[in-house]
């Protein structure tokens, strides 16, 4: 049965990142999540598989803690998840990530479409979909806001800065989808319970025989500190709050 | 010819990247795909302009042959304007060159056989400095470098394209020409707005202030209540007005990245815990349907 592969990444929730006074970055309190827009990639795979009678599967490349993502991903309608469990994921750049994902895709059978999101919420590089396509030598359509598979042909609408482009391509292919392509539903309790029983196929780095050495080196990380006045009017009548605000803005000379 | 190879589907970004290459003491070699662009870019300081002829209308489809050209010529960098087409082409070229790539860099400089870049990650919460050794690929948004002028030689070249993907239809997206980045004041609406009719509230506030209207991504891309060029943030516009006032905007980092250079930031949100208040100079915790009409009234008094 034709497989539609949704690539998703298990990422740090950026809302939990703490920045120390010296601008160093503290991730120790941060929870992890499926990258926001990857939920749309998963939903697009599920919808496409339903439409063509195929099988929607997930694929993730992560360190040991990405195991926590499996149940969440499976509760979103995927039938199985392929999990590349490798310490190399912690240092991976676009090149290493695409190599890992492409190697796993090669090992799967009957893949006819790979769906990535526009960008991951941590890196937001927007590299991985076109990179996977180039590694596999499959055609690519990025920035897709609408897609349809009929027979062996994919028709996709790409949203670019200046136009909408409709492109056609023979499968297998790789696409990156924009978040507006769908509205991923919140998994039902039933789906969450069923997720625990769905199959997971795990790959080790060694098994994949892919080049996972990063080509870019991170030299420094610095947190961004927002230093603002933070004068918040929260008590009393709205009329008085507004008065105080208008007075403050006049004093600032901006109105 | 070694040097910095450049492509952008936006001419102003291409011109800025040429400016970067020249200021770094490198030759600038520009790739264009049509004669009109070749003409427009004729005096942009490029040492050489390759006018590419080929069988595809999609620039992304030339990735493999562009990579081959870069290799043969001994290119030092492929620098591409950070637009959807540019990012796509650049990432594929990086694979064919088997090299590193930094996307949407905010700074770029050249060291001893290496490139130093900075870009934001985690939605804008953190700035990452990266080192790319040897031949590398970067994408660069507009506004980072100064253009220069000067003419160079023009060379016609035919490149092979991937023909497996075909363009069926192109529909231009109408832009209203709103330039939020130049606005002095901006009223920003978020998903806290209940109905499209309620946009009137934002319009009235904008009129009272003499402000432009901006929004969060969801208002433009999911609800389509405003055109895409009106949304602010990491994937939208970056603005630097004297005054930014938000209504019903939670203030997630991906949005706030776009307003950090504002002189004064004001947030109006019903949720005291909304992150917009940490990013704001002034804030009102309250229902915007109550607060904004009062504000409009106070402003017109
Ligand atoms: C990779 C990536 C890139 C992104 N890029 C962008 C980007 O460029 N720009 C962008 O904007 N977003 C971007 N986002 C999305 C971003 O993370 C947030 O989801 C988005 O900014 C939230 O929009 P919002 O504040 O309008 O909506 P919400 O987060 O839903 O906030 C709505 C707010 O309205 C308030 N509210 C509700 N009713 C009322 C009322 N009656 N009165 C007052 N307040 C009320 C609520 O308390 C809430 O705080 C990106 C996300 C990702 C993952
Ligand atoms: N480690 C990963 N595992 C699975 N998919 C990934 C991984 N990294 C990136 N992707 C996919 O590629 C998309 C773009 O990522 P990026 O190019 O890093 O912004 C993501 O939204 C995912 O769909």
C-alpha cells in the first residue's frame, strides 16, 4: 500500500526557554513538543492517505527523548511511526538531518509522498524538504498551500511572495506544506488510547549508513533580552486605565 | 571565476548581496533568468552576469546544473535572497555541493576560508552564530547590505533543468502596496478578534491614531481577514514604528520578533498572563471590545 510519510520533529517549546542575565540560554526547564507546523504536515499526510486509500506514517529523527513524541504523533491519525534514534540528532544541521531522513525513507517500502512542514519551530530553516528531495533525487514542491493526488500525479498549489503557482509532478515526490493547508484537530481520547497499540519501527544511526556529520558549526548562542517598561494597567475601571495609557503615550511623545 | 555567486527573484535583494560581496573584496557573479532582469541589474556592480537559458520556468529546477557551474568555477559562496523560491533553490544546491547552509542570516562576514553567520532560532528567542567552512550556501533577507553600482560582462549560458515538475498555472497575488516597515504607528489585531466585522474596531483605532493596520499570522493566513503582507513576525514583516498597539494579540515570540525595534509597545489583552505584556512598555488587561472604544474616544478628545 502506498505510504505517505509525514516528517515531524520533537523540539524544545520556545515559550519555556529562560534567558540568564548574561544572555546564556537555559533550556533545563523547557518541555518538548511536536514542532507546531509539523502537526499540519501530519494532518496533510492523514488526509492524503485517506483520499487515495494509502497509509499515513510518521518519521522523526531525534535523540533518545524523542521517544516521548511517538504516542502523540500516533494519536494524530498516523498508522505507524519510524523513529531514527540517534545521539547525532542533537548536533545535526540541515545536511545531517536530510541525510538521516532520506536514508530512512529509502529503507521504507512503497513511499510515494514525503510531507514536511514549512519550517521547524526551533530552527525554522526551511531547508529540509528541498534537501530531502535532492538527496533522494525526487522532485520537490515547497510552500504548498493545497495538494491533491490523483493516480500517480500530485497537483500542488504553491504560495510564493508574488503569486500562486499550480505545479504538477509525478510521484514519488517531496513537499513542504504551509500551516494554512489544514487545521489539525485535537486528538480524541479514543485516538490517544489507540495510539499506544500502534507499531513503531526504530532505526539506529548505524543501520542507516548515512553521513550524519554536520557541515555547519554552532559557535555561539545568545538569548534575546527584551527590556521594556512593563507598566501594565490591570486594576480599576477601564475608563481610568485608558486615561492613564493616553497620558503615558502623550508623555512619550508618540501621540 | 571564483567569488560570490548570487541569485534572488527580488532584484533589490540581489543588488544588496552584490554590495556585500564587493565590500568583502570578492567578485560578484549574478545569475538571472530573463533578459529584462539582466537589463535592470546591468549597473548593480556585478562583475559578471550569467543570463541563464533553459527549458524550465521554475528556477528551482536548475539546482543541479547551478551546483555544477559553481563547482567548475570555484565559487566561494552561493548567496541567495531569502524568499520561498530562493530558499528552495539554495537548499537543493547545498545538497548537490555537499556543503553547509545557513538560512535567513541576519549577519554574514568572511573570515579565513570560512563564513561567519548569525541567525535567530527558537522563534526569535535566541541568536545563533554559525561557522561554515569553505564553499557554503546562505539565504539573506532584504535590508541587510548596501547596494553598489558598476557594470560587468554579460554572458549567456544554457543550463539543464529538472523537467519532472511542470508549471500549470500562475496566479499573481495582488499587493496593496502597504509598507508596514515604514509606518510610524501600527495597530495590530490578533486572533482575539471574534468576527471579521469587528475589523472596524481596529480601523477606527487606526484612524484615530493615524496608524497602519497590521496583524498576526493567523488573521492573514488562516482567517484571510487581511492580506499576507500585513502580518508581522518571523515569517512576516519586521517593523520599527514609533508606536505599536496590539489588540487581542498574545505576543508569542514569533510575532514579537517583528516588533522589537518599535519605540513604544502597547498591548491590550484580556489575559493578564499573555506574553505580550512582558514585551510591552504599557499594557491594559481588559476586554478590547470595552477598552478600544474608550481609547478611540479618549484619543479624539
Ligand atoms: C515557525 C513559526 C513561525 C511563525 N511565524 C509567525 C509570524 O511571523 N507572525 C505571527 O504573528 N505569528 C507567527 N507564528 C505563530 C505564533 O506562534 C502565534 O501562534 C501567533 O502569533 C498567535 O497569534 P495571536 O496572538 O493572534 O493569537 P492567539 O495566540 O490565539 O492570541 C489571541 C489573544 O487574544 C486574547 N483575547 C481574546 N479575546 C479577547 C478580548 N475580547 N479582548 C482582549 N484580548 C482578547 C487572548 O487572551 C489571547 O492572548 C509562527 C509560529 C511558528 C511555529
Ligand atoms: N529531526 C527531524 N525529524 C523529522 N523531520 C524533521 C526533522 N527536522 C526537520 N524535519 C522536517 O522538516 C521541516 C523543516 O525543517 P527545517 O528545515 O529545519 O525548518 C520540519 O517542519 C519537519 O517537517
